[in-house]
C-alpha cells in the first residue's frame, strides 16, 4: 500500500543567527518525492542582538518552558519573523499541509536534561492557519539522548535521492558543525563534531563589524598559529565517544585573542577543519565522499583544507544538485512529516537514545 505524501514547509533559524531559511518538501516520510520553492529572511542587527541577549539569559534557566524578561521578547520576535517568511513563501508556492518549526535554540545542555528552543508554535499556527510541528528535540533529551543532531534521518533520504556511493557523509557547517555517516545498509551514525562558523563569525564581528569571513578571504590571508590551535583542541569534548552534541558557545576565543585578524581567522578555520576530519575518521569506515551544507559550504578555505586532510572528494550540496543553503530547512520539513506519521526522528547511533524514537509536538490553529 502506497503511503500518502505530505507537503510541508520547513523552517530553520540556526546558531549562526544569520536569518531564517524556509523550504518546501514533499515526502511520504521515507523517500523525498519533490523539493519545492525556498525563501530566506536575514535577521536585522537588532534581532541578532536580542537573540544573543536571550542566549545569555538562557544560561540561568532551570525550566525549559519559562520565558522571563528578554527571553519572552526574543520569542515574540522569532515568531513574528517566521510568520512573515511563511506568508511570503506560501504566496509564491501554493498551499502546504504542515509546517515544521525548529525555533531558535538559545540553550542546549542535554547533560542537564535541558534543550531550549524559543518560538511560539501556537501563535504561529493561528497566524498561518496550519498545523505546526515543533519542539522536536525535547523527547529525545527526556529519553536520555543528546537531542542533536536531528538531520541524519533526512541525510539518509538525501543519500538515496542522490544515489550516492555508500558509505557517505553529509556535513552541515552552521554555527556548530555536525556530521552524518550513512552506511551501505542504511545505518546512521552522527555527532556534533565541534565548532562550525560560530567562532569565526564572532571573531570577525569583534574586529570588523562584519557578520562573517566572506569567501574565506581572511582565513586565506592568515597563518595558522599552531600553539593557539593546540590550545583550542585541548578540550575534553573531542575525547568523548559519539553520539555527542554541543551548545553554540561551548568554545572560547581566548586562545586566539593575541593574534591579528587574519591569523586568528585562519587558526579558527583550521580548528573547524581538524575537528571535522577527526570525527569523520572515527566512523566505521572513511566515507567515499563528503557533501557539505550550511554556511561553511560558501567558505573555500574550509572545503579545500578538509579535502586535503581526508584525501577524499569534498563537494558542496549545490555541486551534488541540491541546495547547500536550504538543506536544514528541508530537513525540518521532512522531520515534521515523520513526526506527524509517528516515525522515528532519532536513533541510538545519532543521539545516543536507547531505542529509535519519534518526537515533536503538534500545535493546531483551532
């Protein structure tokens, strides 16, 4: 019996805090049936400052549902911005059945049983008149998992959609970097590998006011400071076995604070590359190829150095025929469909949860 296809709009606001990605996808919860239009809404500087303040305030939370002070203001802003993106994308795409809403992670500490994503799903559902699947990490954390990464189940669907030689790896370099390994039998293994763009973005912002190192120009000009790199790598996280996950602010800029702009950027880029390569080598077999999505796919220095470290092809998702920019939004559309159908989102090899589990909550406009 053929399973019904659902058309969903997925939304992602990541730890890079650059803006909101939105994408439409059709699936039966297993195969990708069609990829639809996409949209992007950059955050204004005031939005980023508000989210940054909310992240700082969230460090004190003990109740993941509490929204004191700036957290409430940030949640209202996040919800309003997402509603505008939904309206704009639906105007050009036609109707959908379901919204997949990740929200904005402001705190992630699975060892404390806490993962906090802000965004009012009920208000969003009422505003757009559609059911909204949200809060997709909480059940996994409550069940003993890391709550991240959530994209691996979609990465497996992507590997089949693209007919990749297996094993393959799909890496998303956002604020934090994560890697999914897809075995020949469909087995999934995954973890947050370490920093993605967050440290580099914060460093460049501190020195220049720019949001990121466009085209990796600064990293290409700089020289890696080996002592600073070793200090960055001297972190117990990298000795932990996967599955494992990270908060955006798990690492400090202190080891590069004495460097100039270009050398600091180059050293932080090397930190991202080294930790990615180390994680990929620890999977059961080195993948035949690596596909890169997220903002890091726009940084040629990261791509070139990762290929040199691994000695295997490293391609962007764009080069493979999909969108490096919207793969995460597509993933949350796919996860929303699976959640609606009661299918597993997380697995022992991806988050460490003891048995595969579904997740998410459904908010209704009624």
